């Protein structure tokens, strides 16, 4: 599926509507059985990852970018961009390491009767009731990681992340940027 289709699916995950959920459910019910198997769910899992983990990262990066830009208006673009990069590095350490296992765990959580298939009702209930809380939980962890990092560095966001032989480092300061503001951010702010 193309990026436009991906964006539409992610949008429905963020704002579940029964009719749109039904269309998505049928799209991933490849064998037409009326239920999603684990393999069919895994195909859908890519979109959950985009909506939940990457979406949370993008939300928090934008919040932090705006806080740093507000406090350093003369260098807003560069400071905001560096702060967002720091969030991305922190997220890479926080996000689930094994995406396939994460997707399987969500399947088990959604499969309320443990029969190995998700009915439409189980699918819809998970996306409407449980998934928003899971996405917000990741946002909250990431906000706390940013705020704690700033507290540990006297208000400066200083992140070093090592993956294999590659080390990435970001240090950005905006006088007055507040870890408490970052902690207090809500998705709609």
C-alpha cells in the first residue's frame, strides 16, 4: 500500500469510526473468513506501529521543537530542529526493540476470547478502547524521558545514542526551556 493509503489507515487508527474500521478490517481479512489471523494482523501491525510509536514520537518531537523555538526565537529553526532530533534519538531507545513481538503482543491483547482470530468486534474494541491508551502511554514515557534528560543536564537536552558502530549525539540549549512544560504537554496542546 502506498503512502497515501498508509496515511488513511493511520488516520482511522487515530480516530476510529465503525464504518471505516469495517473497511480496513475487510482489507486485511485476506482469506475472507470474517476474522483476522495472526498473520493477517501482522500485516496490519505495520500501520499500528506508524500510528502508535512513530505517531507518538512525531507528536512529542513537535511539542519539544515548539518549546525550544519559543525560548530561542532568534535561532528557532535550528534549535527546534535539534531538539526534535534529540527526541528522535531518545525514542529509538524507548520504542519496542522487536516490532514483530510488539505486534504479536497486541494481537494477544485484542483477542479477548483467545481463539487465535480477531472478530470485527474485537478489532474495533481494541482500536477504540485500548489502543489510544497504549499510544498515549508511549507519548508520556517519551515526554518523561525528554524532561528527565533536561533535568539531568541543567535544562539542556543532551542525548547520545549508540547503535552498533554508530554514535549520534545532540546537545541543544534554549534558555528558559522547561522540562515541566514538556512533562505537562497533552496531545492537543
